[in-house]
C-alpha cells in the first residue's frame, strides 16, 4: 500500500497536458470563460490607446503653472472643452488651457492636468490656485501595454478579468484547449438510478452525478456511461469503450477485495498497467490507477464505491490531473491551507485521515469546523455545505482545539 505522497507523485507524473497544436478549439469571448488559453494573445492596440486625462480638470503646459499658488494664481485662457470621446481641435500654446474630463484625449501641446478642485473659472479664463506636479494626471499612450507584445500567456484560465482585457483589446476569437474528456461509470448490482423505485437492498447511484458535477467544475467534459452490473463481460465492454474515447476514465465501486470486484482483472485483460492499487488514506484506501498502451493514452481511476471515499479520492488525486491535462500551467495542484481547529480531532494514526467540514476566514485567521453527524464514509448527508478536509498525517492521533492543522481546500 502506497503512502498518499507516493501515490500523488506517481499519479501526477502520469498526467501530460493536452497538445497545444492538436487539442485546441477556437471560441468567442462569450464562451471563453473558464477555458485555458492554448496560445499567447497579443493585441494591435496600445493601452491607453492615446494620452488621456486621469482627472476632471484643465489640460495645461506645466511651465505655465509650476509657480501657481492661491496667493498668486496662474491665469490661463480657455480655448476648448474636451469631453470623453471627443477629438481635440486645439494645440495648446503658452498661456492657454483646455477644460478636460476623465478619460478624454489630451490636446497637443499640453503635458499636465490640474484637478478642478485647485482651480477657479471665470468666463473664458481659468485661475490655477496650486502648482501641480509635472505630467500629473496624464495617462500616456502605451503606459500599461504596448501593441504587439504578449498580452496574456498560454496556459492560464480565462476568468472575468481576462475576458474584460480581451474585449477591451478587440481580441474576439481565442485558441483554447479542448476540455479533457472524462468517461464516468458506476459498478454494482445494487445500484439504481435516481428515478427508479428502490427495492430492499438497493442503493441510488449518487456517485455518477457527483463525479459529473466535479468533472465540470474541474474543467472537464463528462461522458456518462451509466450503471454497469457486476458481470465481467459487461464491465470489460464498458471499460474498453471508455478507454477508447476518453482522456480519463472514472469508475466507482468494484476495486476492493470482494467476490464481485472484477475491475483489476479486467484492466489486465485490456493490457492495462496498474500503477496504484491502494493508498494509505482514510477514507479512500481502495484506489486503482492504470494506463493503457493505446494512442490516446488514457488514465483509468477506479474509485471506491462509498460516496465520501469517492469524493476524497477525486479531490485529492483526480481533480489535479484533469486540471493538468487541461493545459493550465499553474494552480493545478491541491490547495492546502493552515487553519485553527475549532473542535478536537482524532485518528487511529494508521493512515492519513481526511475529516470533512467548513473552512472560514475569521479576523484574518483561517478556522476549520468539523461537519456534524457520523463520520462514516457512507454518510453523504453531512457533506452538504462543506468546503474543506482537515488532514491528520500518519501517526497523528489527535489535534486539540486551537491548534493549527493542514486543510485541503475544495
């Protein structure tokens, strides 16, 4: 049985990012949110596009006003009003000024803006009551970004700020990585779909729905293969179909040591090379990871059947793999945060233990509160509203209230 760290190293090294030449799609801005850029973006525009004012006030020549004060104001003749969106018509000469508004284009000849609070206007004259700094409140063309240079690099996720930048840059068509395809199937004779009537001994298949939601959240495209009965031929056919069409395969159930757990022998019959068989973690010990010598090089994850075990295994190992496959350069690994514990925690110390609950930032300090109820790996109900797992390392028997502990943020 591998330690969590050993399993992580093996699994993360199996994941290779999608090809930035073959695995790309072109999308528009309205469908680009959440996608990963496959190639760098440049713009033909400078930012700012032209010299403009950062303040409502008056565009002046600095030399005319550098000695101005309330006692001895500089008096300038107004030659033009320049609102935003207007192209100035005047060339400011010594002794002149133009009324200007925030974002408006600076007129030629002017090099400084005096904020209106430091002025007094009388008819067609403006009195400058305080000396500005040289070039004050002027935003120069190209100060933020110069046309033709890299605007956004490949390998980043396009969130709302990036979408805004791309829109402002008139970059409306983007090359992004396709979403990793993730086949999902559940195994077990006892499983039924949510719309079927339960018979005694049956269980509703929640894993398939949870995993599909997690895959979407991770940036993947779920391919739903449904419930497969514990029959070797049916399982072999389903797994064979899955590995032929997906980048990643997720099955839940059938990976422990029961009489009806056929997955490992089926993988072997499909020339799968098993990399992981079990991990020293609780919940989530039964975990099968395999690869196949076929052109799309899929990675197979046989997750535990218990809902909480499947979720922990997914968040700890699968989600980072999907993110890495998607082409994202940074931020694909699990996020751990040091947090203060608000209740005593305990473990038998034999395996790395994950305890679910809620992480909050209180007065600048992260705090972790354990979810209520029974901590059975079959207790799906108390996962509601949780957003983190406290992690007790091997050999750690207890943690007391107020102590710090690593928490896996999800």
